[in-house]
């Protein structure tokens, strides 16, 4: 059975990159930065921490 874990959007603005993450545990949050790789790293690190601390179903 599949279950919603999170939604991630990556957007490019005029001067920076934006990631918008939505999850049941963490709600909606945004990450911004001038370098795409740095924004992606922030998202990955935060999601990894969130999923590792989530109770198993």
C-alpha cells in the first residue's frame, strides 16, 4: 500500500533557487539560496532527519 510522504518543488527565480517541501510531519517549508546544489543538500538533509525520527508504520 502506498502512502503520501512528502511533496517537493524546485523553482528557479531571477536571483536564487527555491525549494518548497510539504509533509505531514514537517508541514510546509521553503529553502532559498543562490546555488542549486546547496538548496538541494538542505532539503535532503532535513528530509533525512525527518524520516529517520518518524515512527515506523
